[in-house]
C-alpha cells in the first residue's frame, strides 16, 4: 500500500500524517488556516504538537515578502464580482474583491439577502462578464435561503436555473458553534469543489442570541474573532470572494446622549471586513447603499433597485 503524504509536510511522522488525513486535514492549506484547539480536538494530538504542525504548514503556504509592484500585479488579477448594479459595482471598484471580506449591513428588508442571492447567480458568469466561473458556498444562519428566488434571478440572466442551483452548496447553521465549524470545513472543500464565493447570511444572528448578558460579552468577542480569522484566512488563502451580511443595532452615544444605528458585533469585528457597506430603505424598491470603509475607494452613496429580475440600476429592468 502506498504511504500517505501531505505535500510540503513530508517531514511529519507517518502516524501523524495518517491521523491528519483521516480527520480531513488533507493538505497544508487546510492545516495552516485551522485553529490549534480544533486541530488538537479533531485529531487527538496534543495542543503543543498541533501548534507546531500549524506553524510548519503556514511556513509552507505563506507567500514570500514581495515588492509593491509585484503586489500591484496580484491586485490587478484579483476577481471582482458584479452585483447586477453598475452603480454599486463602481462604488466598490468593480464589485466585492476576491481575497477579502465584504460586509453588507442594514436593517430589515433593506436587501441584504437579495444581494447575497444575486451574487450566487453572478458568481457563475464568465469572468469577462463580472463573474467568477465558480461555485458558491452559502451559509444560511437565518433560514431565509430561497432556491426559487435564485432561480428567478438566473432565468432573468438567461441562465439555466437548475444548473445555477446545482453550483450552490447550502449549509444551515443551527447555532454559533455550528457556524464556526461550517466555515472551518469550507476550507477543506474549497479547492476540490472550485468554490469562488462564500456567503454568510447573517454573520451576527446566532452570536447575538447565543451570548446574552454582560458577563458573556468577552466570550462572545473571542468567538467572533476566531470566526473572523477563519473567514479572513479562507478569503486570502483560496483567493475567494467572501460576502457577509450583518444586522444593525442601536448604539448610545454617551457624550451627546443620543443614539445611532451601527452594524452589530462591536468594535472588534468592525475592523475585520476590508470593505463595509450599509443599506437603507428608500421609497418603493429603491435602496440606498453607502460605502463606509474601503482600503481603496472613497466613501460614497448610490441607489439600486430590488426588481423581480434581481438587483438592478433601473426599477423597470
Ligand atoms: N421577487 C421579488 N421581486 C421584487 N422584490 C422582492 C422580491 N423578493 C423580495 N423582494 C424585496 O426584497 C426585500 C427584502 O429584502 P431582503 O430579504 O434581502 O432583506 P434583508 O435585508 O435580508 O432583511 P432581514 O434583515 O430581515 O433579513 C423586500 O422589500 C421585498 O419587497
Ligand atoms: Mg435577510
């Protein structure tokens, strides 16, 4: 029988390699972006040993330091996913970029889920049409996934709705721990399934309901940070577009005594998405979208419409 090996980690003892592969850690990428606690728990290896293995894996996959011109070429090659609205795309410099997290925050019925559905369809377009030519992993934490609605959006783009739906892998997260584990497992299948887009709709709901009360805040923040790291690594290592929706919460301003609405999950999470959008309702099916944070684009605001065909610049198309 041929010996099991993990490319880049040939120096590990055979029994370690066997236990890693048996538990789904089949390549250096999967190991590099896992958390030591999970690797130890999944494999039965000690925490110290799990940490050493992760360090070795990270050394294998980490890109060497580069000059900024080389980075420019890499940036130019990153995928930008069209939203169906040219106004929203231009706000984002082409749409959400691969390799990073884009957050869509907004109140109820502002169109967060509709935008996520639209991205599921456009992700499957050719790259020259603003697509990613790849599959989608959709993590549904609120039970609002609708295959019928995505089918309608596909038909509106002259795409075969069943083919589009076959390319979307949907997982329903039942609580925040389940959500964290699902994201860690995406890493294992991303490459073999040609996944190019990961959607989390929504990032916040389970964390907000699983950790209630002031005494749980520290624990909640720690879990959110772990989850954010998994998503960041997933985006970076596999060059995926990651789109997460987020709810809005009221924040009291103790200086002015007033309050304002801000995306949920607090300060620690707020620095993790590279790009942040906020949606607001406008009369009819119009929605205002505001870019509030981007590493490359100025803040700005645009309008799009939720139409029967999907997300559009014009209410009648
Ligand atoms: N087939 C459709 N044609 C036109 N508009 C639609 C269609 N389906 C849903 N919408 C509109 O989309 C809006 C709901 O958007 P969506 O479900 O994306 O909200 P959300 O921001 O995800 O809200 P929540 O926070 O409750 O999850 C509604 O105003 C609805 O009118
Ligand atoms: Mg929703």
